[in-house]
């Protein structure tokens, strides 16, 4: 699997360069979710496909930017689901964005996720890899150097509430308000990768992207976004659950573009989510 992480590191360095040099603007294409694709979306996807597609152990690639998974090598072992440039619309307002990778065996069901990685393109380029633990790396002089092992505490101070607030269900609004009443600080950029990275580095808090009245299954994609971050959070001693209070990593998928409500955080916050959501059962 090390050859996969090396390919991801090479991709990250190239995408970081593209973000700072490539022209902005939208292409004439749309992705499978019907979203207009930025030229950077397409370029990032091409960079990753070229790097990972050359790794002999890779069997299938599934990109958020493509409607169907691609068979790369029938004799390969790993299936990789990835979001090449999550939050890409934030580049034009100079906010941090990221790439997210899930490494699966046999299928894209969460129980078959064996490792995950993400890259944050911000003031610095950082990468986190989760296998048996979650490890943070910093890109400097073209190389990723180890920084620390990520480890969440029991409780944090950050509240990152996603989704359109006027579409929140009442019990979700009560949950979010209760944390602010406890003194939690609002930290939400609209970029899943930096918003979750901040909670991991600050050792606690809650990120939520709930089911809403207009999007009961939430917005974030299981295979490309939610499962990989659930893996990172659990390896960092945190938790990741859905709106039924079940572990995200027990979920299965029928289509790689499925979404799920999701909550990521330290112990106290996830127990609080369960308390407010159990009232609705
Ligand atoms: P884009 O990739 O369309 O910019 O969306 C980013 C994202 O999928 C994820 O990175 C954020 O957590 C989430 O959307 C923010 O969504 P809201 O703007 O609805 O809170």
C-alpha cells in the first residue's frame, strides 16, 4: 500500500502547484451530481487518475468527478474512492480546499475500507494518512515530513455546523444551539477537509452535516468523503456516526455517489448528538 501513498503524495504536490498557477473559471462540463466543473476539478482528477492508475496494485478507481468507477487492472487488489478537489469553489475566494482518498478491498462498503488519506491545500500543504493510526505530514521542499500522530481528547471547543440552517430539523437546531450555549466556538469554512482537519489538530469538537428537510440524506458522499474521514476520526480516537446513531464505518453502499448524514467528533460531542437524535425515535 505504500506505493499508493507515494502516488497520492506526488498527486498532492502537483495539485498544490496547479492551484497556485492554473487559471480559474468553470469548464463547459458537469459532474455526475450535475455540478458545473471548475477547470481545476478536471485537472486535479486527471493528475490523480494518472498517478494512481500507474500503480499495479490498484484494481478500480472511483472519482467523485466521474459517474462510474473505472476498472484499471483486473489483477489489482485495491479499490480507491476519491474526491480530487473537495470544496473547489472556495479556491476563488482564497480559502483552503482538499483531496480525500479511501482505500478499499473487495467493495466500496465501509467495512472494507482499510486505509484513508486526505490533503489540505491551505497556507501550508498537509496530509493525513490513517492505517492503524492517524498520522499528520507537512509538505516542505517537495517532501512530506512527519509532524505528529493525531489523537482526540474527550471533549473540544469547536462547533462546525453544516447545511442550510433554515432546512435543519428542530432537534438538530436544538443540538447545535445547546453546544453554542455551552460556549463552543463556530468554526465553519464550507470546506469539509479544512473544517475537519481543524477539529483533529485541535483535538476535539463536532462537525455535522445532517439530513435536512430539503436533503434528508445529507450532502456529503459516503465513498469519497464520509467513509474516509470516519476512518481517520476513529483511528485518532474519535467517533463518526449517522443520524441513527450508528457507526458510519458499518454502512454499505449500492451506488458510489450515495450520501449520508454524518457527525464527526470527540466523545462528549458525539454522545450529545445521540442524546438529541434519540429523542426523535
Ligand atoms: P463543493 O465541493 O461543492 O464546494 O462543496 C463542498 C462540500 O461538499 C464540503 O466540502 C463542505 O463540507 C460542504 O460542501 C459545505 O456545504 P454547505 O455549503 O451546504 O454547508
